[in-house]
C-alpha cells in the first residue's frame, strides 16, 4: 500500500524522531561505556598500585625479619669455633640490616616509617652488644655460664626485634586488605551502574575483581612463605606449632620438631659465592620436603636453619626421621659448584618432643636448638636430642 501524500511528512517525522532516539541511545551507551571504562581503569590502576606498593613494603619487612633472625648467628659460631672471621661476617650482615632499615624509614605511599624508629634504635644498641662480644680475644674468657647467658639474652632480643617487625608487617597487611576491600566495593558499585549499558564493562569489572582476589591471595601467600626456598617462614611455623601443641594437649598425643643446620655453610658461601649458597638452601628445602611426611610442615627458621614440625610424633619416631633426613642430605649428589662439579653437604639435627622435653612452644624450640648444638659439638653430621 502506497502511503498517502498526507502521511509522508508524518512518517518522515516519526523516522527522524526514531533515528534521533537511536542516535541518542547510542551516544548515551557510548558515553556510559566510556565513563565506565575510564572509571574502571582508574579503579584497577588504584588496586594494582596498592598491590605493588604493599608488595614492596612486605618485601622490605620480610627481608628485615630474615636479616634480624641471622644477627646472632655469628656470635654462636664464634662461641663454638672461635672463628674470628665471624667479625667480618657480622659487619657485612649489620650493613645489610642498616641499609634495609634505611629503606623501611624512607617515606613512600602507604608507609608508616615512624613505626620503625624505635626498632631501629633497639637494633643499634643490640649491634653494639654483638660487636662487643665478637671483639673478645677469647669467646669463652668470661666463663661458659656467663657467655651462655649473654648469648641466650641476645637470642631473645633478636627474636623480640624480629617479632616487632612481624607485628608491623601484620598491621600493614591488615591496612592493605581494608584498602583492597574498599576498592573491591567501589568496583562492585561501578558494575551495577554500567551492567545494563555495556556488557564489556561488566566483563572488565569481573576481570578486575578477579585480579583483586588474586592479588589478595598472592599477598597472603607472600606473608607466610620464605622468599628464597618457598618453605613456610618462621612466623607461620610458630603459629602452626602453637596450633599443634594445643591439639596435642587436648588429645593427649605427642608432637616433635626437628631443627636442621647446614654444617660449614659459611665455607660454601666463601668458596662458591652466595648464589650457590642460595641454591644449596633451595635444593636442601626440596630434599627435606621429599623425605618427610605429607602431614609434616617444613619451614625456614632463619639463615641456614630449617625446622620440621611433626604432629602426633613421639621422640623415637622423630629421631628415626631425623636420621633418615640426615642420611639423605649426606648422600645427595645434587649440590653443584659454578664449575659444574658436585659437592656434598651435611646437616646437624636437633630433636625435641612435647611433652617429653618441654611443655611450651618456646621451651620446645629451645630444647631443639640446644640439641642441635650438641650435634655440632659431637662432630657435626649428627642427630642429637636433650636427655630428660
């Protein structure tokens, strides 16, 4: 049917209105999509900035914790071996600690540098005490009892400083999680605003939300893992040890720990370099993990020390496992020098059990530490335990 001449102007008018409406809707859609894209880009960039900056701060605190945990080791080695080279080793270690404190105290986004000021001051005092002990011509000149007391006091102070840094790390992580949660809520609000306008905006926001969740998971994993070996770090080990001891008390079952220290690890670093030393620790971590049970927890305790938590394991079973690990390490052919030649390492293992050796977490770790030093004094490449 042909439209009448009177209806043509009306049709053209309706068509123009429809075209204008479609053009307006398209323009509105483009504007909303552009606004959503721009806003989402800013939100994602903000989340990424939070993650990047937090990762940097976490790396600084974790590095500072690791260095502080090693601070008293030169005193232990000097007391056992009388090696004056430990003085130079401590000066290098102290230099790394001081440099890391400078990074922690430097202002940057999201930082709380003033929180590190009292810890840095305590470190300077502790550094002087360690230097004074290492300066003694004879490490045992003041008597074994007194030097043991001073070394034990240093261990406690070092552990306290490390725990203070860990507390700042936990507080910083909590602040970051709140920031990420706020960013996540803002992203969800944007989703509701642009979902009906443009599907790509929804998909982009879902991807952004997944990135935030993934970043939070990465931060969680970073906070409980040792950066070099991939094992659990000391703080996570202590948390798991407390949980296992609480369970052992309730159920009336034993619980044991193995404390492993690489024999003559300083010689490995001096002979082949720190990169080889790091690879030795990585290979050792994999080796120990393969030897223990799936229910056991392996962690890096500090420096060249690894610790294994053995739930529901009494002392005889722990000693047997300690011997198996020691033998596996001594027979391992996978440690490679820069020239391609393989070399062997050994470990000294201290064993302690709850409740046979100690009723509390700190006492159990101390008992394992003393047993490990007994293995050192017995000639290294040994497994020892404290007699009750």
